[in-house]
C-alpha cells in the first residue's frame, strides 16, 4: 500500500469547491470574478478617515488596501503561487477601479453603486447556478471560490500550485 499523501488546506478547498462547480465551470468562473471585483470595488468606495501623518499620500490608502493585504497574507499561508496570482489579479482589479473613479468624477455612476451592483450580480449567478441548501456551506463556498478559481486556472495551464 503506497503511503498516504497529506493534503494541504488549499487542496482540500479546491476539491470541495470542484465538486460543487463541476456542473458549470463557465458560470462559476464568471460569478467568482464578478463577486471578487464587486467586493473590492464596494470596499474601495467606503470613505477612509483623513490621517494627518500621511500628508500628501492620504488618498492612496483605503479600506480595500487592508482587505487586499489580509487576503494576500492568508493565501500566502495556503500556497505562495496562489497568493501571487491573486495579487496580480487584484492589481488588475485596482486599475479598473481607478478608471471607474475617474468615470465617477466626470459624472458617471457612484463607485459604491457599481461595486454593489456587480457584487449582487455575481451572488445571483452563484446562487442560481449552484444550489446549496445549507447557509453555512453556501457562505463557505463563496469564501473559498477565489482559491478554487486560481487553482483551477493553474491546473489548466499545468503549473504546480
């Protein structure tokens, strides 16, 4: 009998979510990207207090900075490769959010409305496509879905995570 290989937490999360998302990978990928972008955008729009010691750099720090830092730290403990991919993905989201801020300043929709709307659309796709009866399992599924997305893409490319 071959020795049993101990699974890392990221493997357990991936296997758990992969069973749920097997029905429709396309809907899963779209819903995860929309939920993540909507959440980061919505948190980015929450006003951050003015801190005098930041001086001219006051606009560069917001609540999304702390959310991004905590997410990357947690993912770094799970798998460094997953955290790097998530960091680059969040850099791309940050660029898009900054463009939305410029659009808002020129008379477009408020940033929090865009973020909240995108988050709701992602949640609706998630709930309609992947039915879970238990609320705890559904919440856990939504929390681990970004990890699933990155591991899924890395497996498709053939990179070890």
